[in-house]
C-alpha cells in the first residue's frame, strides 16, 4: 500500500539516496536539493512539507508540497495554490503504478487543506517528460502558458480545486 510518511532520521538517508534513471536527471534535482529548498521556504514562512513515499515498509519515492499565497513574488501565482514541487519515484520502482498511487495520496493530503483553502493545485513539468505529463493529465492537470520563474523550459500545469 502506498502512503506518505514523514522524513525522519530513520529514513533520511534512504530518501536522499533514491535516484531516478540517468535519462531523467534533467527533469529533477536530487531529493537533497528539494529538502534544502524546503528549509529555505520555511525560513521565509512559506508552508512547505516533504514526505517519503512508501510502498508498505519500503521507501520508494519523495514528494514536496508548498502552500503559495496569491501574488507571492517568488512564485508569482495569481491565486492561493498548493504547489506540488516534486514527485519522484526511484528508478527501481518505476513502471509499477506507484506514481499514480503516490499522486492520489498527495491529492488526499491537499484535500485536507492543511494550510488553508486554495483555488487551484499546480505543479511543473518539463515538456520532454512525457510519462509524467501523461500521469498528470489523467488527474485533470492542464498545461498553462506559464513557466517557472527563471526557467522557461519548466511549464506550469494546473488543476482546479
């Protein structure tokens, strides 16, 4: 069963050491980079959380979710939104439906509105990452004309809440 779990000292290195296929490294920085970004976000009072993705008792992936208030200059979103900044499944666990199950759990977490209500849920994806785009479309995410600040290759996708 796929579930999101807190990252603790007991699983920290397992999550840090999860890797994607070499062909996917252009799509995602390391989990350590995402956790460092979360630390900075928290310092600037952006609610942010990182979770380990588990299949039963095996850590298989990672996700990072940020609550972004409208017009926040770092993100430039016109409305309050939950931003799925990362979703990765380790290379040894891909192709087994875990990404779909993990995204389902992420959306269940967001539905609880842990930091308040929002008008949309957003994520970003490289146009070349066809497998991820196909997954996101199945969940109702739609491509926008917007890009991540300072990265015109990283397109924003939106799902109305």
